[in-house]
C-alpha cells in the first residue's frame, strides 16, 4: 500500500542522511509508482480533485496527468486563496488606499488581481501608497515607522496564513495599524463541493500546507461522505502515491478513509498552537468565494475583543455589494470548481497570460491557469 511504502521510504531517507526533499523526486520510485498507477482499472469514470495551488504546479510541472489510467480525471479545486478572494474585498482595500494618509499593505499575489474595474497595481501607478509585504509583521513595522499615517493590511489566505495573521493581531500593535481580513477555510469548501457535485467528485488530494495546521483529524468529517481523501506532499513521489492510494481505495468499493501520506510534516493533531490563536482572535462567518458564492462558516472575522483592528470599521468603509467577481469571457469560476480546464477558456494564452492577466487564476503564483500556461507553453 502507498502509505506503508511512503513511511518506509521516509525512514530510509532519514537513516541514509540523504537530501530529504530530493529523495521524493527519486526517478526509480516515481517510475514504479507511475507504472502501478497506470495499471489501475477503475470500474467507471473517476474524477479526483486537489485543492491546493502548489499541488497544481507540481502536477503540471511533472506531467503527472499523463500517467493517469483511462477514465481517470484529475481536476483543480478552489485551492488558491488569491483566486477565491472576492472583488468586493479588493474594492474595500482599495477604498482604504484612496483615503488620505493611508498606507495599504498586502501580499504580492494580490497586487495585480482585478477587482470590479481596476487593480492595486493600477491604483499604485495613479499615486496610491500600496506596499507589498511578506508577513503581517512587516505591516506592523511599517505602522511603527509611520506614526502619522494609518497602515491597513489586507490579509488574504487559508488556515496556513490565518495563524500568523492572528498572532500579529494578538500582540501589542501601534494604534495606527488595522487589518481587512479576507481569510477562508478549506473544510467548509470541501463540504460545499461534495454537496454541489452530487457524487461527481470521487476523491480528494488534500492540501499539504493547510494540513499542517488542521492535521488529519481536521478532515475526519469527510468519513461521513465515504469519500477517499489523502493528505499529500508536493514532490512527484508524494502525488503519485496519493493518486495510487485513492484509486486503490476506490477499487475496494468500500467507504473511503482520510489518510495521511505526508507524515514527515503533517501530524494527526496538526498545529494546536496555530488553531488556538486563530480561535482566540477570529470567529467563523459565512463568506463569499469569488465566482462560487456564499459558503456557510467558511470565513473569519474579528471577535469583539479585536474589533478595534478591523480596518473597514475603523475607516468607515462601505462594502460594494455590486462588485463584479467574474469579468465577461473569463472562466476562472468554472476552473476553480473543477468544471472547466484552463485551456477551454477562450482567453487562455491570448488575452490572458501571466504578463497581462485577465482573471485571478492567471495572476496568482498558485493559480491553476498560471500553472497550466507556464508548463504547457
């Protein structure tokens, strides 16, 4: 079984003191897994989904889809936090940046994502003070260096990023610092996808980064759906082993289980400290996902104790309920739902490229369209 083989492989890598990361690109092991995978014979059409932008890049770079047996399809789900950030949230941040003596900070991937009719990049070109940061603590530093100005951090991410964001809000920060949280949670999205697909998804490759926080226990709710689900790393051996595990679970035709093939990083309980600080600072709330709509309890908002840090409330910003998530002709919403391949979009590779992106899936380093473009052209 892939799980036992992966565990033995990890132990051997440690014992031999070899380059641990490179060992999961070992050609011979990858070839053996690929051959075993290609020999699987599903009883009918199978659609597997991953929900991680880094997985998509690894899959596209290694050409892993070419090893799938006939009748097996691997699609990308909403695993890019930038791609699912609604235009209304971006409009809110740019509304803050338009105010006098405000510095807007955000992660680099957000800089070029289109909102209703513009982007932060264009707004900065017109004179707004918008700065790219690598962590929320950079934003706090900027606030301390600019005591006469308000610094607003647009915080985007999933559970992995939510921990540091929450930690930064729990520390003593300057009075001129605030946050516009645009954070979303993976488990509610998985439930949404399963209920929406009505059996159209036969198995999940679960996101490696998010799983470091949630642990395997964070996905045990999937057992009630009986769907095979595997936590996987990002190297070719990781992904091939996960695919093989999913297909072998399906071949048994029994209830699928949540399994962890990323044991070198992901623990059963995940990161308790990260979850604790997230729960301390934030509360769950219904949240919009770009191009998907409202998903119950899938976002985070400040608890009352931390509302003083809410940038929208502090600056009196108004949410644009008419913000346009999907521009005409763009298929990003269907791509992140696994309903369309990037190459099916009429804009792909023509009006929409990494150099001149039209939709969010081509902007972000974790975007599915960007990955397909980079590794297929």
